[in-house]
C-alpha cells in the first residue's frame, strides 16, 4: 500500500505537493526545546503577526532628531493670532509631549512681552504649569521654563507676588543643583525677580528660604536677599525694620557655604551705613554757662549698642567683627604690642 501511495504522490504536480506539505505543517504542533528538553508547544496567538504590519527599525541616520532653540527675549517675535494662542496655551503647557510644552512656554513669553494685558487673567493657571515644567526631567523643558519665568517677572512685576512661593522654591533649587546651562538660566530668572519685583514684597518671601535645610538653596536665597535690601533705600529699610534685616543677615554669617557668608557681609555693611546716616553721632558743644555744664547729655545709640540690643552676644560679636574691621584690627594691634613689650620686660 505504501508503494501505491508513493506512486500517487509522484504523479501529482509540484504545486499540489507544496500545498499538501503546508497543510500538514499547519496541522502539527510546534516542536521546540525548553531548558534542553524537547517539548511540544503550540505557537502563541500573540506571536502570529501579519507580515504587512511589521514595522522595520529605521537606520540610525534616518531617525529624526528634535532640537530645541533657546531664543533670547529681545529676539522673540510676536504671535500671529493672539486670541487663538491664548485659547490653546494652557493645553500646550499641560501636554505630555515635551516639544509641545516648550512651544507653549515660548508662546507664554511672547504673550507676556507683546500682549501683557491679555494674558494677565491667565497667570493663576499659567504659573503652576510653569512650575510643573521646572520639575520636568528634560533639561530643555527646564531651561525654557526658567527663561519664561524671567520674562514673566519683567512683564508683571508685583502682580505675581501671591503666586511666587512655589515658583521661587523651584528656581532656587534649579539654580543650585542641575546641569550648568539650566543653573545659568535659573540664575538669570532670579536676577530678573530681584530687579523687577518690589523688595518690600519680595523680602518676606525670601526670609524663610534663608533657613532651608539645603545649604545651596540658602546660598542662592542669600544672594537674592543681598540684592534686594539696597533697593529698599533708607526709607524702605526703616519701614521694613532694620532690626529684622540685621537679624536675618546675622544668621547667615555662620553658614556652611562662603557665598552665604559673603552675601551677609554685604547686607550688614549696607545696613550699617543706613543706620549711621539715620542716627548721626552729635558731639556735645562746649557749654556757654555754668548751668549747662551740669546738664546730662543723652548717650547716642551707636551701631554697636544697637547690635548688642537686638542680637545675641555671639551674633552681635560676629556682626561687629564684620562691620568694624578697622576698629578690631586696631585693638588687636594694641594687644599684640602690649604682649610683645611685656615679654621684653
């Protein structure tokens, strides 16, 4: 019977033989080896793929690369249709596509520069989304968000004071611990903030940051603090409270990082100058009559007395050491001279 079957197969055309072989293969289970053992396992249905739908990987040279252009504020162009951009900017900032987020951030910058009043009502929604972009793991998004923050500060000044807390924290963080080009952009945004936001409103926001656990954040906050205090002027310092400013600066003199200590010295020297202008030391004139000779003169409140009355003993000593360098050096010279002469005796 086997010979008859072979004869029948040999008489069939070649195409029919191939079709029968394919049919027999599809009806048999797939034989494979698992852990060195031969097992009969059917092909999973998930692995049956239509060849026409298979997507081949493109060569490396053909893959598209996205480059983000960082445009300086003075080189930004106006938007073509402000109304349509205003309607779509919130959705763009909240997009999951990072390129769309960068485009939306640049549109916020354009609107801030060319359509300031039109976007004012959107700030409450825009600022939290800018903060979200500052937290983005992509450096390109972070830098664009820093540039956006700088333009918002320059455009809206004190209008964003109520929305400043979360934005300030992220900018201080990014300026202290991120890639170099992101840090530089965050520094520029902080400089814009201290330039355009009123110091009387900004300083209460900065003071809690001077006590942050992160020493780098404290250092950046100290620099912002030292830039803001001189902008108050004499009357502004009196209004804010020179004692509060002295206490805040004194707390930074013993900080871990030299940037904080140097910023504190700058502030204290400025405050000393303002205090001495407001409280000049008046030397008593020569008495013209015997009665006036016995009139007690009120002792002027010097800078040293003021510091000792407002600070702890150690803090006051540190402040006076910084602000009275000449006097301290003179005293140290006298002590050295005295000790050397006594040793000679």
